[in-house]
C-alpha cells in the first residue's frame, strides 16, 4: 500500500495535523533516510525517519505503512524508536533550561520585571577602553 510521507508522519502521531506534518517536512525538520524529501514522497517499510526538535534529533524506523491515524498505544505496531539516549538527554536538558527562564504561562515581563532588568543592566557595556 502506498501513502504520502506527510500522511504517514501524521498517522503515526509524529505531528498533530497533516498540514503541520507537511510543513515540517518542507522545512527540513523531518527527513526520510537522512535526506530532505517532499511531503508527497512515498516511504517504504524499513525506511528511517528523523525529526529535529530544538537541539535533539529523534530517529524512528518504519515497520508498516498506514494512511489512517492510529491511537497512541497502536503506534508501536508501525514505528520503532531508534533514538540514541544522548539525543533524548539533550532534549530533556533543553526543556529544563527553558523552564528556568520564566514560569510556564506567566506571559510577558511586567513593568516591574523590565525595571529590575534595567537596573541590572545599568552601566553594562559602558566600560571605556584605554
């Protein structure tokens, strides 16, 4: 059975929508066998899929081709996760470092935050060179 690459990426839950899957493939964030391809490409059983998420690259191997979206528990029937532990650790560290900057959902800085940042940066870069 032949199916488009973007449809397969969506069906095995690597993207939330098919249009997002197509966009990720077009931008080169999702690759087939290490090469950037078009969303209309037809993947084959045994092909590898690589997804770049921030600093990490996740790797998967296709076991079977599907064109209908499956539940999260059934994904393992169609896809094998071959991601090295180093890549998973890189992504986990990236998420932890992002959480330090600002609490999730706290929005943009307040006027007080901007004032405190201004006080902190006051005189920054004003050093005179002799």
